[in-house]
C-alpha cells in the first residue's frame, strides 16, 4: 500500500480558514479513480467531506458545500482541502483516501491532521 501523509491542520477561530494537504511517501496519490478527504470528529464516525474524481469532477458533503474546496496538483502529487468559514462542528481529524464508492484499498490510512476550531 501507498502511505498517505496529511498536513496543514491546526487551531483556528470560528470563521477562520485552513488549507490541508495530502501527499504520499512514495508513489502517486492519483493512480486510482478518485481521492478525497474524510474527517472523524469526537464520538463520530469517519465521514467523507469532499473528493475529486480522475476526470477532475468534485463532490462535497452537504456540510462542506459553499465553504470547502477540494483541489489537486498532479505535478506536485498533492491533494488540497481549502476550508473557509470554519465552525466548531468542523473540528475533527482529517484524513485523505479514496472515497467510499471508489475504495480499492490502494492507499494505507495516514495519521491524519487535527483541526481544532475554538475561540
């Protein structure tokens, strides 16, 4: 499996912004049908937040629409998640991997990156 590495999390005030990044220790993160972002909040199940398919189409969970933007830079082998207007309920550990309907198991789960939203 290709190991994923997430970064960019941190502490931000409500209404603030963060940009998360995802890359791989070795190999391409864009060799499968889609790649996206999950989050796992305290006491909650891991859920898909947004993803981009091989042809560049993007999809968002209702909670992310209008605030989050998923993008990719294939030349840098990096997936991004721009998060704006952050709310307390966005606080979670964010992971990247193939979204559920596209999951092939090609990539191992990384350690995630913690996003904390607090004043």
